[in-house]
C-alpha cells in the first residue's frame, strides 16, 4: 500500500490515505508520518476501528508513549475508568454509566488550549480516536501557532521578548476547577510550571508562540494588570479563522496533532447525545 498525503483546504491539516493503522506501521512509513506531521501539524485517518491497545501502539510511531493529564498532574488513575482502559489512555466522554461519568470533559465547549501545558514536559503530540459521536456538534478545530508567531506585530513581539507564562493546573479545558486544586483567587500564586512564551522546536530550530490556555495564566515578573493586558493582546492576535482547520467527526476517525505548534478547541454538543473518544499522547520535552 502506498501512503497518500492529501492536504486539507486550510493552512494546516492533511488526510492520510492508503494505510491501515490497526496494523504495526513499518519503519519507513513511520518516518513518512512523522515528516507529514511536521509539515501539516494535524493528520486525519478515516475508517480506523482501533482497539485501545492498537491506538497505544500506533501513537508510538510518533515517539515515546506519553502520560495523560491526570498522570502528569500526579492524580493517578481515575476510578471511573473501566479496567480495560490502561493508564496511558484518556477517555473523553459525556456518557454516564451506573451513575458515574465514564470519562472527562462532559458536553460543553473546550476553550482553545494545548494539551497538558500545565506539566513540566507537555506531550509533543496527541492522538484522538472516535468511538461514539453525536449526530452534530462536538467539532474539533486546530490553530496554526507558527502562523500566529510569524504574523505577530513587531510591537507585541518586542513586549514578549524573554518572557514566560505560568501555566495554571487549577482548571481543565472546559474551565471547570479540578477537584484536587483550590480556586485560583490570586493568579500569581496558581500552581503550575513556567514555560517561555516563544518556544523553539528542537528538530527544526523554528520559533513558535506557546500560549497554553488563557484561564488563570500569568506572566511572572509583571503586575497582574499588565500580565492580563499582554495575554489578552496575544490571544486577540492569535485566534483568527484564517489559521484554523476544523474537523467534523465521523465514527472511527483518528486525528494526530502536533501539540507544540497548534492549539485546539472543541465546540459544545447536545448533552442528550453520546460522545466517546480515546486519547493517547506522545511524550514531549521541556519547552525551551
Ligand atoms: Fe485537549
């Protein structure tokens, strides 16, 4: 089978055809996929009915297996997950079974973010596979942070020179407070690691804007008001339809995204409908 890479009609994103990812991926095909991810930032595979173990194996075509958010936060394995779900797999779902959530993030909007920016070593890539999807809504969109960096006005570029963001661990991407953390009433004290606002991708030397997520983010060294103003200006510049690729899920789709150079967003969906996706991540390095 020959791999075909079909670029999406957007600034980022490509569909990969001609590859059965339920099977082990040959070394030369793994190299092709990694190069495609570097170029297109988001890869879509359609019609792939993967078991969790097959998804875990497939993710490793892009690097070492990564930890999910709960593990990176030191929270351990969630007790609502069935025994068939290994600790390296995150269940993203609004489904309730026997009075318990089977997964996380419910049915609401997930604001623009990169995965696990609140850890010292955020994942370099994420894979997300659709098991059950609603008839509409729940679309996942991706934003090209290289383009956001390249288009940064000089005035804004000079203001962020040498600065970092502290990435709060308190809230998840829906804005809900994690039970293990106290409310962040003083954002200068919110727990979380500090990463440079402009990070450099080691393999290419390319610089990219790394914002993580907006809620309770803080630029250490600045008064809170100045930090808020600068972050608001960066986010207003960054969120722009021209640098977005949006994906409407079909059953058995799998998406892989570069988690260092993109942000993503989920739209809300009908709470009466069922949605279940499995996420497996690829280990990353400390942002530099
Ligand atoms: Fe996410």
